[in-house]
C-alpha cells in the first residue's frame, strides 16, 4: 500500500498502476519489474508492505461461505483494489501498536482480521479467495511457484514440478500461465536473471560468475537472455547503474 507517491509494476505483458487510492495485492511470489513514478526530495515515496496471515484468511473465507465461483479469465496472482478509508484506518491502528508492544500481542491479531476482511470484501477479494484456499488449483499452482522460487538455480523437469504440485502437466501449464502470465520455464528464467542482476549490482563479480550462481551453464546464453530482458548487456547495465548511483552521492 502506498502512503505517498505512485508506482508501476509490470508482470509479463500486464502493467499495474497504483497510488494512495489503490492497494496492490500479490497472492504468490512473482518476478516483477517496478518503477516509482511519483517522488521528489521534498515529498519522497513512502509505502507499506504487509504480509497477510494466510491461515487466518482461509479461516475467514470458510466463515464467509468459502471461495466464489471461478472468475472469468482465471485467477491471476496479482490484482489491485481501492484503498478505502476503513482499510487505511485499520492499517494505521496496527502501525501505531508498534509503539505499544504490550497491546500488540492482544489487539494486533484482531486488527489483522479486520484488514483481511476489508480486502476480502473489496473488488480484489474474489481473486484473493481463490488463490489462498487450500485444495484449489490456484493453491497447488502456488506450491509449484514457491518451489521454483526456492530452487530456481536447479535444473527443472516439468514432470517433476507437476508431480510436486499434485497436478497434471497440461493443467499446471494452464494455471501457471493464468497466475504468472508466463510458463514455468519463463518464470524460472525471470527469477534467474533478476537474481543475477542483483548479484552484479551489489557484489564485485563478473557476469560469468553471476551466471553460474543462478544456474546458467552457458555464459553466451546468459548474456543473450540478459540483454533481451533488460535491454543492455550485463556490463552495460551494471556500468549504467553505478553511474546513476554515483550521481546521487
């Protein structure tokens, strides 16, 4: 949720815009490209990340009647909803409790339930319901996504991934693309390249070492796919990044 400013998030070919009037809900781990659109030195960008308690969300969904009928177009892993006054008020009360740890233990859980309720009853709630409920295809797909997130550097067999998720191969492909806007192999590639970019920008290693660390066996393939995703070779991208950072000092 954004307190001040605005942001653009790109997932595959879909772009999400949100600001103080809308929240962004991510139900599963997704490799995204983000850009802050509105921020100045006098009015810096400020946002809040909150991890929802999924067991509590599932309990509340069951109390409210369970997940709704499948949505047209599938269940995407990302959506936006209106940041209402009631939602902001609940989040603000939860943040204020950080200064009162003796109250947080007893009142915090109640406020978190209220926040989950506000989201479940928002326009983004239907997709959230279908993604978090155990036993749904969306949840099983999320299990495959989580495995890839933790093991992106390993070689992957689609058959083994489908077995891990408890799904058929074609079913996994279909629902994986619905949620992430990409295939499992494309998702793995996104994870590898984004992690390689982080390594190159934060550590003093060359592209070949970064490629090996994220699972690439061919430096040539790594350079080609890096350029295709980020619009520049690894060395060009890192040089440009460091020049921009030095300009901020």
